[in-house]
């Protein structure tokens, strides 16, 4: 008989969710974590980055206040107090992810490295344990590009950025994805000089027209963006030497060039678990292709060869699938058609479903609907007119939606539901939304699809004929 019904490797979002469900169902479950409870999201990712961004947005609001007739002194940044705010946000959330909580639920919590020694056996801190099912949720870490000289220069990643005791004078950032963009804006708003370099384009996965709006917003806030330029080498300083000969010197360097799964110390060969550089190979239900006892969740999973998705909400989604499939033996499989993502800059850039380019690449012939925030009454009232809504539709259904606006991450949920439940566009156009809100922009975009027909010649003739009736 196995020691445990379930062993979970990794106490991040995915691992904690699976553990909580199994423990509350009365199963014998072991939760194994070699580092901090809560994983990257709580300690060095989502929570501290959003806390830092909150401080940055407060500073930016003070700078914008004169446009609303409110005169304020220039914001004074107390970096120590900002760090205290970041740490307090982590501390407030930490009890929900704590060792004490999960032991209280009935799980055995082991704070050691786990390594497979057999398909159903783990070596944990010198102790061998067996489990009927094993979930690998060991997460990922920052990927470090092979740039000459980088390894010889001290650099930051998201894991070390929030430990800095003093405000940075000039932050150099390699990578224009969500982490790089969010930290660029946050530090610029808090009084740092920021230069971001990307070999391609910022926000490369997003709608180009929405990314262009974000580009303008970042530039207006003092971020220097250098795109479509390779870094030839890194020199002490740190100094970035670009392919065109330019030399950009800074005081600190942040590497935000993607992520890679934490595979190396798991002993996957002994478990017969297949993995690639993208992560553990699983089927669409997150079960290992080569060891039926093993499931993978979160950043470390490469389901059905479609690649990992580095979002906390994906880890939570994975956990739900594994609970249904591994614990209740129910059919469950991934469907990323309505997977939202958000870049938490200001304005935020949110996307769900297919972009216009992705829809065309998939052989669809989409219709594109837009509505600018310049024509949204709430945006006008708050003097925040930047951004727009873009809908990609086909056959009366929404294939994708992109939003650039303050609060876009909250607005995207309605469009996530629309895609997931295949709600007709006509129903969305007829939706009653509160006035004045930025959500009206989405409704107006949907309604624009019917405007030409509604006010066209046939409708005008019909209205004229009906007007003659008693």
C-alpha cells in the first residue's frame, strides 16, 4: 500500500489548490516544497509586482491631478515605505498559503527537495515515500539569454528585484514582455530612469494597434524603448552594447526575457516521465504521456504540445482539471480558447481568444470591430481617453477581444465568458451596462456591427412606411 494517495511537488498556486482539494476530501496527501510556501506568485511575482505598481499608479495620479484642476506638489517617493507596502501585501496574503493552514486541512507538509527514484517513489530529504498519484507543480524560473558577457555581470531577475534596499538610478531591462513592461512603468513612475531593450517588439503576442497605444503611454511616462535591436554583449557597469554600436550604461540590469521550467532536480528519468525544454509532456488532461501515475500543472506543464502558459490563473485552472480527473476519475481536458491574459501597466492591456492575425492564420475570415476610449463618456470625464476595444468576430460569435484601457483586466472577463459560452454578438450588443463605465466601449463596438443594417435604406423605408400607419 502506498504511503500517500497523492503527493504534490510544489506549493505554488497549482500545487496548493490540488492539495487543498485532496486534503478536504479526506485523502492522504503530502505537499512537498523546497523553498517558500506560495511559490513565485506570492513571494516574487504577482503580489509584489502589483503592490509596486499600485505605488507607481498613486504617483502617476498625483502627476495627472493638475489636468483635473487639483494642484498637488510633486510626489516624493519614500523607497523604504514603498518596500514596506510591498512586504505588507505579501504578509497579508501569506496565511492563506501557509504551512500551518495546509497542515490544518490534514496535509503532511515536507519542506525539502523531492526527487523521483522510481515511477511511484520520491526521495524527500533522505526519506523515501510512495504515492498512488503524483502531481508535479514545481513551477519555473527566469530564463537567462545567451548574451556574451551577461554571466559575468551582476543582474536582477523577478526573484531578486524586490529585495533592493535603495531606489534604482537607471534600470536597464532586457525583454519587452509583461514582466519587463510592468517593471519599466513602475520604476519610471517611482523616479527611476528606465531603458528597455527588445530584439523584436514589445507586447509581441498582443494586437499591434493596442501595443502601439501602450508604447505611446510608456514613452509619455519617461520609459525609453529600444525595439528591433539585438544586444551584442553586456559589459561591466552594467553596459549594454547594441548591434548598431550604441552603448547604454545603467546602474542595474533586469533580465525579463521569458521563463524556463524547473525540471533539472526532479529525477524525471527515474520516473519515466518525458519532458522537453518546454516542460513535462502531458495529454490534454495534464497526465504524463509516459507515466500514468504522474500529472503536471502550472508553469512546468507542456500539455498536448501546445506549450506552457505562465499565468497563475492557468495554474488554478490546471488544478481544477487534475482534481476532476485524478481524484474523481471524470473526463476533463484543457480548452484555452477563452484564456485571458493581462499586462498590468497603466493603461492595462488585456486579451482573450484570438487576435486578428491569429484568426486569419487559422483560416478564418474575421470581421474586426473597434471602439475608441476617446468616445467613451467615463474616459472623457476622467481625462483618461487613451486606449480602445477591438473585437474579432466571425459568424456572429466573438473569436477574440483586446482592450487597452485603465482597468482592462477587469473588463476582459465579460468577453472571456462570451467566448467560452459562445454567446451571440447580438446578445452582447443588447446587453445593459451601467452608465458611465468603460465597459460601454465593448457594447458600442459590438453594436457597431449592426449599425449599418439598422440605419440603412431598407430600415429607413420600413420606418417611413410604419410612420404612416394610424
